[in-house]
C-alpha cells in the first residue's frame, strides 16, 4: 500500500505536526540530545578550570587579578560571540555554527593543555569563549524548535546537564589526583574536555539535520519536507506553489532583527529573559563556579576534601536541574524564577551573616540549598525563556543578544568574586552578592509574561510591524493529511 505524503504548505503545518507528537520521536530525539550534549561540553569546558583552580594557582604562581582574568575571560569573549552566533544561525541555519563551535572548543582546550604560561591560557580561553557564545545561542533555539508545545518546560533539562558536567569534572579531578600528577592536575581536566569535544563534534557532523521550522520560516519548503522525512521517518512533500501559505511579516536580516526584540509585545519578554539570564549568571559564576575554593575555605585546603565538598554541593545541582522541567510546568518559568531567586537571596544572607560561625552540618546544607534553588529555578529559566519567547527567524538572534547580557553577568561574577573575597572577606562578599537575586526576584514578580502560560506560539503569532496583544490568539491549523493519520 502506497504511503500518502503529508503535504507541507507552510510554517503552520510544520509546527502543527511537531506539536501533535506525544514526545520527541525518532531522529528528532537524537538531535535533541546531541544539541543538549553540546551544552554539556560548554559546561564541561567552563568547569574544567574550576575543579583544578587551586592547583593551577600554585602551579603557575597566579595572583588574584590573574585568576580573575583567566576565569572570566571566556565570558567576556562570549559577550561578543553570543549575538554573532545568533546572527549566523538566523542567516545560515543551525547546523554549521553548532559544528563550528565544537571545533573552536577543541582548539581552545588544546591550547590550554599545552600552555607554558598565563598568556597562552588566555588565548585558549578566547577560543572557549567563542565556542560558548556561539553554541548556547543556537543550541537552545534548536531545542525549542524540536520540542512540542506541551513539553516546553523540558528545555530546562539543560541545567541538569550542566551540573552533570560539573560533577563529572570533579570526579575526574579525584581520579587524576589518585594518579599523583601534582599541581598539573588542571591540565588533565582540560585534556578530557578536548577528547569529549572531538566526540561531540563527530556525532553532530553525522547525525544533525537542519531545523524544519527554520527552513519553513525561510519558505524553503522542499528542503523542509526532506528534513521532516529524514527526522520523523514519514513521507512529507512540499505543496504545489499555488497551495503554499506565505510567511507574513518575515523579519529582515541584520540589526532590524535585534531591534524587534525591544519593541511591542517582545519588550517585556526581553526584559524578563534578560533579568533572569543576567541574575542567574552573576550568582552562579560568582558563587557556584568557585565552590571548590569555597569548599576549601569551609572544610580545609586538602584537595580531596575540598573537591568532595564541591561535588556534594553540585549533586544538588543535578537534582534541581532535572527537577526544573517539572517545577517550570507546575509554576511557570517566570514564577519558578522569582521563587528561586528569593530562596537564593535567603541562602546568601545566611552564608554572609553566619558563614564563619556555622557548624559543619549547616556549612554543608546551606551551599547545597543555594545550588538546589538556583538550578531548579532561575539557573535553567533564563535561556529557556529567551528560546520560547521569539519566533524562529529571530530566535537565535534574540538568544544571542540576551545571552550576551548573561555573559556580561557571568564575566562580572567570575571577575568580582576573587577580588571581593581578597578585599572584603568571604562573608561580606556573600552579603554584597545577595543584592542580585533580591532585585531579580522583584522584577520577575512584576513582569507577567510566561511562554508556558499562554496559548500563543511565537512562530504563529503576527509580529512587527503589526504587533498583537497577548490576549489575541493567532490561528493555528492542522494539515488535513496529519488529521487523517491521527484518526
């Protein structure tokens, strides 16, 4: 019996089919997890130095300003390459920039592994920052485009992957310590990053297929049908030209796309996503990234005990990160962020006021709760909010701009912690940084947009120059062939 091809007339048919899926089936699931694997690599690259920061400081005789620069440099570079990556993805598609990011990550890791000193490490971190900036803007957009609307909150799973990567680095650090490699242990951690980057690069080259939603937004329906057939294992075909539905209000390329996200209905979405992104970046990269050093201050400077303490803290990040999709589904991404920021504020207040006087059991619980509340709420939601709030042809660009703001927050957090700690002490540093989640929580409570609490799909809603209120619902129609196949 001959299979009837499902006709693709435009972007609505693609979205309707994806949203009709009960999960993320077939090749789509492989692509989804490979995009997530790229984010795992980004976390792995960023945390590789964290696990061995103490030994590297001794090995290279680094001062606080040099540590601050090395740890924050990749984030400063990512500020520029977040929007560049978004622009590349909106213009040329998702696949080529994603693969390029892995190639850059491998180069950066190799440079750091064999670096004779401070300057070459900075050069390596430049490539890592390029990769991080490009990859995050695009991977989150691609995840959103392969996720059915009812599973929107599943994007938050990237946060669980982040902490899995961090814990993997800490476990590897303990393994390398058992090899008695001394203070060069940080080179082994970064070498593991290079090997993992090569593996992800090969897998993405082999298995990734271009996003059908992006192709359809570009009105490349023949390529859309081919991609859909390969991804979902069913027969799709482009409708005859006379039956095709044109994309209305197609966003133009270049700076006009960036201007769109600061206008009309997109403005509060941008403000909310940027607030969560910047707030969570500052609090994580000022506190969470330095947990091995904080653990050493709490439990002693022995490398094994300090690493085990940091590992314990970050296990709560895995729990919170993989809980965040359920929490986001239950409360919405906005309220989950607001409550998470408020809880983080309380934890930093406790650490600042009582950190040096706390008994051991409380010194374990409070940083663990900090990571739990961060990862289950705002830690995941900034990137998810920006990925779910904008339509396909500006999604990666919006992610790039908001991601650049987040990278500024990350760079500031990485830069100020060692400087504040040296100048004010650990307890006062916690109190100063507590201002960040407090302000972010208030903003999250004030702005009401939440992509998981609206029936509007950004790829279906009209956009500039005719903006539409959130109360108006854009029409969504189902391909008759799809309806027939579901009956």
